[in-house]
């Protein structure tokens, strides 16, 4: 029954206590604890103080999350780092228990949450396949029936009798994914399966997940790769700070995630150090979609618009203005710097307040986090150089228009060309 509910989550919450550092303690730490002990006892006598102390030491990774998943649905769970995605999958896979709320599951669950989850490092790949099968509740003959397919898919025929503690992270991932996918659980939970492994294996993983979904099994897929999410999933769940922010058809949820503007984000150009004569100042900047929606997350290969909000302080009508922006990696390694005058565009008679916009038809950046900076020239002299960055996240998409959303992250720049062969004369 395809309309049968196989996952039902009601008011699910998970609270973690921020614990102290464990391990060996120094003599100084012991003395300090002894000195603070009387004051801590007094604080515990005050219920209000005790409650405030407890609240300051805890964090809600999930708060009042509710949703249902039907049999055969492929659900993409998206959100920023720390949104609660992995915590949700750990509760569903019974690795951890919820603080509040309840979960109903109907069917055998297979999970791929971390590299090598469920494997014993001292056992061989062969032995771990049977161990994981037993964890899933499968009989030995069921595992034996799928064993050759698992090893072939994982490309580990030569290493099947090697202890997995000697496997590389890529080998771990290949075996873990193959076991989770081929042992046919009714519900498959996958967290960032594309984070490890080469492009060829990533493509195999996507193909296998697609076939698993078409076979009528339920899949919950967590990824930051929006291209993979859109190609595999038909339903989406967006989490923000542990709470459900959106739920619905996958393209709508992804669009909400990509175009969402966070009103609490501080303007990076407020109160920053500036260099230049100040004739024209860029007072704010952001990235837009071609439709004019402010975005903090862009897609590789998709069009974006860089928008610079400026104020004309002392620029005369006959003076020429060239706006620019630069892009750097998270480690502040410069990638490119683009002035408007590089394309022969100088602005004159600019208004007192306005926007300078630059349309980029295709974003040639690989998935990752980047920093934008702005620089303005007036009549060839530096007018404004704010010492502040605008962070922007780029996620994967079907950049090469091949149906494969996986992109190389070997470097930050993507290249698109035409390949052909010629015969040597």
C-alpha cells in the first residue's frame, strides 16, 4: 500500500547538555573547583538560579518537529549546518533517543549516517557484511544471496578478507553504502553519502538510490547538494535551528531554502573600516536571483546578480565611476576581481542613492563557501574599499547538463569545454 504511513513523527525534540571537558584534570583545576564549591551549593538552593544554570548548559538540536512519510516516498531533508538534520536521522535510526515527542516506524531500517557506522574495525569486509545484516535483522541466507552484488558494487573484491581498519575512508564508504542499499531495508536513511568517494562512485550511489526509490522503498536523504536532492527526491523538509521551517514538493522547499533572506543577518558594511576618498560609498551588498530575490545560497552554473547599494557623497556628474567585486575562498585566497570598466562600462551622473548590479549568466564556482568584497573607483582613484566580507554558499547543481548533479570539489573553479578526438598523422 503506497499510501501507508511508514514514518510518523510527532512533536519531536532533542536536548543536549553541553558537558564539561573529560579526561585528566590538572591540580589547578581541582583547586579551582574546591574554591567554587560553596558558591555552587548556594546557587543550587535557589530554584530560579538552578533553572537558569541548567538552561545555559543545554541546547535544543530539535524542537517540536512533526511530519509523516508515506511508503515509497523519497524525502530530502535540507538545512544549514547545525539545523538538526543528522540528529533527526539518529533518532529515527534509534542511535539516540528523543527528549520529547514520539516516533512511529513501520519497517526494517537501514542507515548510512557516518562512514563505517555499524562496522567492527577488527573484522574483515566479508565478516562486516554479515554483521551489518544481523543488525538489520536479516537471516544469514538473505545476506549470502546479496553478498556478491554488495562486494561487486563496492569494488572491493581484492580486499574483502582485509580488516576494515586498514580501509581508506573511500573504501569504508563504498562498502557501507553497498551493504545499506543491497540488504533491502524497507526504510533507508542516508546522510551526506556524496561527501566521501570519487565522482564515479558518487554517480553509482545516485543511480542505486534512484533504483531503490523506484522499487517502492522509502528513502530519507540528507545532503547539501541541491542538484542531487532535486533529482532524487519528490518531497522535502527544511529545518532551521532545530525547527521545521518548510515542508512540501521538493522544488518548492529547495527554492525556499535557496532564496530565503535572513532578516537578522547584520549588514557586514555597518561600522567597518573603509579606505578611499569617500566620494561614493557602497553601504550594503547582497546576491540576488534573476527574479530579484535575495539569496545566501547559490547554485553552480546558475545565473546570479551581484547587487551593490551605494550612496553618492561628493561625486560630480562628469566623473566616471567603476564598481567592482572580488571573490575569495574561506581562507581569503583571491579567485577573481571584476570591475565594470573591464567590460567597458563607466557610470556617470549617478544618483544620490541607488544600486549597481552585475548579472553573471553562469556561476563558475564549485560547491563551497566563499567571501565577496567590493571596491569602487571614481575617475581612476580609490573612492571606497570597505574592509568587510559578504559570505556566500554555493551548492552543486547539474552544471554540465548531463543529468548528473555531482561536481568536482578539487578546486574552486569549474570549467566547461568541448571534448573531441583527432587521429595522429
